[in-house]
């Protein structure tokens, strides 16, 4: 099966040796998104704004791949402070409806660019 690279200017450009997303068959593997504003490539301030920006960035990549966040089947969330987990749940509810994707939330020491939160996702499109 061949790979298709997904890229959009509506999400931050890759800041390393990776692609925003890779499509294989009907599955899209979305790279981790942090709270970078895609226009300025600067980190937004505060946990609330970063969580919103993360989901907006994932949404942009999902749309560039021909889907939406409703097509996400697996989400991984990384937090530098697990005390912010309730905030992630609250904001995530604005972007996802039932049935929710499978999800993991992991506490980490630090994230790129001093981010407070990062999330990646796997999305499956209808055949």
C-alpha cells in the first residue's frame, strides 16, 4: 500500500523530520500538535488557549485529509501537568461527540517549545 503525505497551511508547519499526517489506505496517522498558531508559528498563551489550538490544529489536518474530527478513532494526549486533565476533557467536548474516540492521557516531563499539552490522532475514513 502506498503512503500519501497530508499537509495544510491551516496547521503549523512541521518543525522537525516528520509530516503533519500520513495516509495509508483509509487510515490517517496525524502527528502530534502543540499550541502553535499556524500563521505566526508562536505558542499561544495558557493552558486553555493551548488546548483549543491543539484541537484546532488537529481539525485542520483532519480536514486536509478529507475527514473531520468525527472520523478520529484514537487520540493520545500528553500533558506536562495532569492537573489540567479536566480542562482537556472540558474543551475536548466542544470538538468531539459520542461515540468518542479511544483515548490515552499521559503525564510527561516536558514537550517541544515549552508546550503544556500535545495531542496526536489516528483517523479512519469510510471506504
